[in-house]
C-alpha cells in the first residue's frame, strides 16, 4: 500500500450508517489542506487532472483524499489498482463492472464501491449541517412545495437537519441513478416522503427518467449525523 500523505489520516473502514451493505467496501479519511505538499500527488501515485492542478489547496486535498479512499476500496474489493478519472460529466469513471461513489466535505472524504452484479447504483453524499437561518433561506431552492409543507409541520429546531438531509439525499439519489439512466435531474425531480431519527429515508421520483425509473417510483436511503456533518447513501440493488 502506498504511504498516505501527511494531509490525510489513516483510512478508516468503520461503517458509519445504520444498515451495512453486504459486498461493498467503504473507506473514509480526514484531511487537512494546510498540510498538503505539492509533491503529495506524485508520492501517492495519484495523477492530478489539469483542472485539479489549477485549483486551490482545499480542492486539491479533497480530490486526493477521495481518490486515495477509492483506490484502496477497489484494491480491497477486487484487487484492482485503479484511480477513477474524472469524466466529461464530472463524475468518477469506475471500472465497467463496478458501482461506486466518492464524496467529500470540510476535512472529510469517503468512497464506497461494490460489484454491479450486486449493486446497480451507489450514491453517497457528505454535507456540513446547515445553520437554521441559512437552511430556511435555502429551503425554497431545495424542497418541493409538498416538502416545504411537511417541513412547516416540524419543530423549527429540526429545519436545519431536514434541509441538509433533503439536499444530501437528493445528491446521493442523483449519483446512484445517473450512471443507470444517463439523464440529468434536479432537486425538484424527487421528494423526501419520510425520514426517521434512526437514519432511514424514503424518496419518490417526480419525473420520468427511463422506462424503469418513472414518476412515482420510490427508493430507500439512509443517513447518519456525526458531529457537524451528515452522510447519506442511496443504494440500488440488482
């Protein structure tokens, strides 16, 4: 295993979400952009794309941390030595038989991979919890009219969590479904029907994406809050 750069903590295989996914490998790391060395990409054998070379230290560190998680996850899953490139659509390019997802937020990166024979789509998203006032300002851009109505029935102190969760789980839904349907969709094209403090969430599509993925189709997701961050996951089984 290539030594990790000083900007990243040892890779952590602890499963953080409520329901483990059999047959997947999950890895996470904490990273500090202030500790990033310009030679870290070379030493870690992670070639930075041109867009990353031109970017600020924070973007470079999160890209490196996410790719290091992804490479080691692929190694553990399938003995592959592979770093997912960035596609034209900005999504990671995984080996043909692999489903995967990479995510990062402030100082924290993670990746999950599995075989397509078991998991058709994997989407994972990490977000900083929104402060209450900011969440209420952004709610109209992220939540549908029905979701806003449901939010209004909640105690106000839960609004920050709900808006963060809705944003995150819709991002996870997009990451899981986009490789299957190859069609872009946005916040207004899905809704959170219900969620529980135990970390379960149910979503419904509000648009037709393909013959299989039509308006009204429901999916399950899960999430966990750790410190000031929320991690969500949508997994589509075979």
